[in-house]
């Protein structure tokens, strides 16, 4: 679970930074008539709404969805958009790869748990263990199977 949270925090931070840079580019250019803030009529919006719009643009660009409802027009906006499209592919690949690794680890742990439970069932049948003892052992295995201790593997 810690890896998933780390990936989510990393992606959120990247999107935040890209959104801030997207707004900063318009501000740096002095809100020229061609910049996205002026072109789409966002000049009178408060900073929270501009931030939300910037985050939306950053997310659609970095995930390579790119709806096109907010697009780059000025020279600096286009340079930033091109760089982020390339960078977005890397971030997207990194995120998908990490999520795949996390899911594989969960599947592997589930497999090991099921193997332990199957072994317990076979042993309890061969040793003719009382059902209460089998249930206690099974509960112990379930409660302790996701520890990272080398003993549990």
C-alpha cells in the first residue's frame, strides 16, 4: 500500500507543478491576448479556478488524453506543451509500470496465502486435526500472511 501512495503522491506533485508552470507561462508573457487565460476568457476568474483549469490541462496533457478544449497558442505555451507531451509519455509509463508491479506483488502474496492454506488443508486431513485447531491455524495464517518477514515465506 505504501508504494501505491508513493506513486499517487509523485503523480499529484508532477501534475501540480505542470499546472503551476502552465499558468506561470501566461503570467510571464503578461497575459498577452493570445495566451490561454485571455483566449478562453479566464482573466476574471479567481486564482483557485485558474489553478483548477491549469491542473485539468496538465492532467489531460500528461496522460496523453489531450481533449483539445484548452490548447497552446503562444510560442512559449507550445514549447511547454511539446516538452510535456514527451515528458508525459515517460510519467505515464512510469505510473503504469509501478501500478503493474504493485498489482503483481498483491497477486503473488495472494498466491502464497492460498498455497499455505491448501497445504494446511492437506496436512489437517492427513493428520486428522480437530476442526477447531485447523480453523485457528488458518486464522493465524490469514492474519500474518502479508508480513514481510522471511520466516512467513
